[in-house]
């Protein structure tokens, strides 16, 4: 099915469901005689939180983008069941909500032990969405108290583009931001079609014009082990060896910034960890 045919099918499907849904079913008061079967376009538009003009274009099969958020609003406005919802999302070129990724399994204790063993080197573990699912105390020396953030905001992309404190520790934020976006796109692959990943991208595009511009460039980048420079209020400029390792049979990735063994920097990070533990 080509894109034009898909748009026509989407328009026809939405129109058919609008015409069969009564005002009473939608919780609307009926006043006077209605010439239109079912709901009016302006009623659906209001319930879905979109303009009447935009909704009219949708029913006319215009070439417009329909976000997952708007699709969800249309599901509620039109009273679609699970099968109809899946059909709506598929016509719009989106993964249906019923195919959401499985809940994140509990992280093995051995992963957390590894993070502890890596101290004083800052290290954390991310999933395919670049969510930080575990970290060590040395990581908090640079990134701050990650527990203060909502779980869904402990995300490398979100921290990079939406948390000013995170930007201040980077020696070259512009370059690192562009690399992070290109690396994420390259590593996510088919996961970009998963609803939770698509939702993250949509939220970032709304929150950060800088992310939106970089994302739409569609750049790709491979991972390259290299030295990274960070800034810390007490430690000043520090150079660390940046490495990543994928867990076998898992979507988890270990990210570490290695400190030379027995170095003065390692001793100072250990002292800061001790001060934080108080």
C-alpha cells in the first residue's frame, strides 16, 4: 500500500467511525435537528484537541503528519475498540499500542556488582532507549543525584538536551550532542518503531529545538572508544577513557569513563564519594 492509498484509507476509516458515533455515546448534549449522521467534524476536532481545519484535512487525505498523541486522542473521541485502534495506528504508519514493549526486567545483581567494582571510574548501564537503569556512586559525582529525577527522565538524550546541569560538564556540548543523537539513531535500528522509543523522540522534539534539528538530519555514527573531557566544580577539567560494552543476550549496555588505576584523580573521586556518603 503506497502512502497516498494509505492516506485515503485512513481518511475513509476515520470518517466512517465519526459518522457512526452518536453524540450521546460521546457524552455530548443534542440540541435541535442534526443534518449530519453521527458526530460533526468540529465536535471530533474539539474532543481530539486539534483544529477543525487540520481535522478536515485529515478526512480529505491531505499529506499531513499524524502523531501518536493525536492518534490516541482520536481513539478516545471516536470510541474505538482494541481492533479498531490497532487498524487506525497501522493506517497511520505507527506501531499499535497493543504491541508495546514488554516491561523492563529486573536488572541482575551481578550488573550492579560490576558497577561497584568499577569505582572510582564513573559508570552506568543503559537500555535500548538510552535510559539509565543503574549507575555507581562515581557516576553521581559527575551527573548528580539521578534519584531526584523521574525514572523516565533518567535518559541520556533527555539529560543532554533538557537538563542544563548536564550541559555544563561537557567540554564540547555541541559536538557531543550531535554525536549522541547520531549514535542513538544508529544503535536503535528497528526499535525506533517501538511506541516507547517513538514517544521519547516526540517528547524530545517538543522540548528541544536543538534536538529536533539534529534528529531530522538523520545522521548516523558508530561507537568509537576515545578519551572524553569533562568538567567538575571541584575536580576541574578531567580526561577519562570512554568505553561501552554490550551485555550478551540483553539490550543493556555498560558505559564507563575509566580512571587510571592508582591515579590522583581516582583518589579525589573516592574522597568525593566518601563525602557524599557522609
